[in-house]
């Protein structure tokens, strides 16, 4: 939505439009690393304070006296020419904060689900979430140092992904690797939204 | 303020009433003013208890820019409102503002609503999800990523 009155700055210049990509996956899989690798600025953290009422009832054991919980999301920024600014949001690690996921996923160009083959099940909730929501996503297997490469078809089968969801290897510390993941995601999102008749780039 | 040793602090709210032999029971305290919820108080006070902004939705990636030059503190605004006007001399997203101010998103949203209401900021909402079929958007993002 563009409001004619409010979309120009003090100098009358039209403001750029922001778009976002979500980086999801299990705890410690490299979401924040990926955000930091591609961000032009030091990644920032945004926080929301919750009361017990908004938190899953199954998850307060051991913290019974805790009245508030802080949900944090790390995010980075990439400025694209003059018209667009891209933000990358790492989702909160715990799946119980679904309402934050909803806020981040709404209006996202697409999502990268980061996976670690040593703990593949950790990315199931993210895959389920984006499948249900209809957000275009790809799975990127973060290859930690010294880890052997896995057969991508096996991972695709293990995650029960349809043949239309791209699966690729990546190194979240490498700018070139992260760029490729994000570009492949955008190409996939175009295809899902009927914008790219040409076949997906390998 | 409750004394720290007060036993009612340790109780579940849905526990049965205290038995009569446990007298004397201390007077109840209003919620949100006791020690355990201390971190909640400051942001809540900054917004005068409001939870929703007076105007605007303020998505995390809504871009905000000040509509006036850097203020000198004569506008009758609080320090956080002034900090937003200083930060938004450059175009900045709501998420970035919360990160720089180290305040919860809901608090920043309310303060942005105040500033928008007074015409002190301009904003650009992100594209709604239904409008994500503009091929120029995707091409611009791919070009921007390739240029990294």
C-alpha cells in the first residue's frame, strides 16, 4: 500500500520500497551467520517482549516464575539501487513463537530453510510452516567444515519435499555461496508466482 | 513496592486461597508494579500505557523518514520520540529503529504512530503480499544480490 501523502521524505524524494527474505531453520544451524555474511551493515536485533499468555503453555516448565519472555530476531540489510531495500530476517529459534513467524513471513519474497544434516529433523517445523503458508522456499544444507557432502536427493526424500522445492548445499560463511542461495530463492519464487517461464537455474 | 521476602510472590495465581492459619496475609499489590515484571514497566510507561499506535500499522520493514530537520528538543516530545526523529534523518525500517533504540517493537510502533499523527515522519509501507507479481521487483533484487 502506498499512501500518496506519506510516501515522500522531507526533501520530497520518493522513499524506496522494502522487501524481505526469511532465513529459517533449527537452533544453531547458521541463520545469524548467513544474515551477517550478506548484510551491508552490522546485523541488528529486534526484540518483542511477551507475557506468559502469548507463549505456548507446554513450554514454561522450569521457568514458572518468569513473567515475561523476550523473542529476538537478527536481521540485516542490503540496499538495491535506489528503489528497493532488502531485509533478511533470521526467525526466532523456538517454534513456539509462531506469531513472530507470521509477522516476518507476511509479505516475504520467500524463505531459505537452513538445514544441518547432523540434525535434519530440526528444520522440519520450518518446512511445514512455509509449505502450509504457501511461502516460496528452498532448502539450503549448511556444510560445516570437515563434513562430507550428502546426496541432495536423499535429503529431499528425507524431508519429504516435493520435486519442486530446490535443495542445495551452501556455506553460510561464504558471501558467494549465500548470494547463490538467495538468487536461487528469488528465481524459485518467480517460478512459483508464475513470473519465470525459463527453467530454474541449477 | 513489595518487600522482596513477601511470600505471595512465590505463589501460582490459580492456587487455592491461603489457609486461615497463615495469617497475616499482606495486602495485594497491583499487577505490573512488582519486581518480577520490572522490565515491562519502562516501555509501557513510555507509551503512556498504550499498546497500539494511534495511526499506521508499521510493519517491521515499513520505511520511515523524518519529515523535519533534526529537532532541537523544543517540540514537547519525549527523549525516545526525539531519538526516532534523529535516527530517521536517514531512511530506516521499523526493525532497524527497534534495534538502534533497543526497545520492543510494540513500543516503537506506538511512538511512530504519535510522530505520524503530528506529521513529523513520512513512511512507505511494504508491498502487500498480493502485489508481489511485479517482475521488476524480482529482477532488481537479483541484480542487487549479484552486485554484492
